C-alpha cells in the first residue's frame, strides 16, 4: 500500500491517441513523444510478434510485402479494437517505448476513443491498456480531445464545432461548457477513401493496387474540390487480367470522382449534427464556424467543400494530425480543469 503512491510519483503519465492508422503518445509536461503506424507484424497463425519488436513503422513497411509465414496486421478497425491480443501487444510496446522506465512502474493513461463506441468496446480499450502496463486508465472522447488540442474555447458557454477526420472514423461534434451537445461518429474516413481509390482503379483500369499506394495517391493528387491546376500521377500496380505489372497515368479529377461517396457521407454527418444543434449554439457557429482536424483535414479542398455545403466558415487546424494527442496532453497538464471530460472504461456510452 505504501509502494504504489511512491511508484506513482515516478510514473510518467501518458495520453494516447489510439488511432486506426496511427498511434500518438503524449507525456505530461513533454508533449508528443511517439508517433507510429498502428501496425504489428506477426507470424502467420499466431499472435507472436516478429523478432519481438516488429511494431509501428517497422511493421508498416511490411504491409503487402510479407512472405506466407508473416502477416502485417492493423489491429484497430474503424477506431475500435478488432484484434484484442495484438492490440494489447502493440499498446504494451508503445507504452514501454514512451515510458522508458522499468516495467515495475505502471503509468496512468488517458486514451482517446470515438464518441460512438459501445460499452463493450470501451471496456476492451481499458482492459487492453491495463494488460499492456497501465496503472489507471481513463477515456476521453476523440472530438473533445481534438477540440481541446486545437484550442477551441470548450470551457465557455458558446458553441464550437470540431470535425476530426481520422483513419477509421470521422468525429463530428458541437461542444459547449466542456460537454458534447450534439455529435455524430461516422465509421467512414481515410481508410474508406483509400478503399474507394483501390476500387476505382480496379474497375476503370483493371489495375490492382495496395492500400499504401492508394494512400500515396490520395496525398499526392487527391482532392475534394476542383483544383486551379489539376494534377497527374503515374501509378504502378498489377493488371487484374494479365496478372503482370503495369503502369497507368491517373488524373486528380478521377481521384476526386472516386472519393465522392465517402466525402458525401462525411458532409451528411456534419449537416445531421448541425440539425440537432440547439438554435442558440447554431447562432454561435455562424461566427465561429467549423474547425477541421485529423489526417483527412489535409485533403485538398475539403474545407471548401464543407463551407459550400454548410454555409459556415471552415478552417483547418494547425498540425491537424496531432490534434487529438495534443488534447490528451493538455488534459494531463490541466487535470483539475478538465477532470469532468474523462470517464473510465465502465461508463455507459
């Protein structure tokens, strides 16, 4: 009983953005100290990590390139745990790497989770973090963490709107007085955009590409709104008929067409959230507008598309990729101010 408080003083409290595509870890008083892909390489048919450390960036480089004996796995799907054991190993690796202390000292951890996850999914996140080495686990909803991370006035009695477009989920929320007033958690985001690009190239060009290639296409020539100067990219893949390597030239207009459906779903989620917002807070949004966070905020023209469809001013947050993680760090640093935005893994959804 005497030992635990002593170890608590030695512990480095951590905030974790456990994302579908990437995991970021923030330490109290230090900011972001780790950012790696949410990927683990395991031996086929087992949950044993290759070489004991094929996690994160090393495992990502193996995606689509492994022999039959090795499988590169993304254990998070649509913002929640799809493979409990592999997630636990991934979290354990990241916590040990970030904490940098003996395994006898267990850190207190805040984990950001989608606002729409179930009680069972919350429990899975909490138990996975505890088994991975955390001493006390609290959860924070991703849109709240993102809003805090980008500096929105969440403590004040006025409406702030955050749209966090991540890898597995798009989180839309209107916040006032440290509470989420209306929200939509959509399991459609960056990954679905990549899948749409894969599907388009297969249907139009009979070209099969992998998810990493689709991600590069999205980053290099993807857009949500017509560009002043359209772009062209050479894409390499496998011919679905001849099964031989092939190269095609793809235009940005084509990728915009491929992304049309997932973008329509995201815009609809924003409009639905606005429709549920009380009139007084809606009036605030006419001035404060919409703030975009997450990797999807970097898609060319997505701010212009949302502005056109909602009639509200839209701005992209500075460094949108780290917004949620930075929010967990601010909560750790100012726990007395933000304690009521946290919940444990047993709380109701």
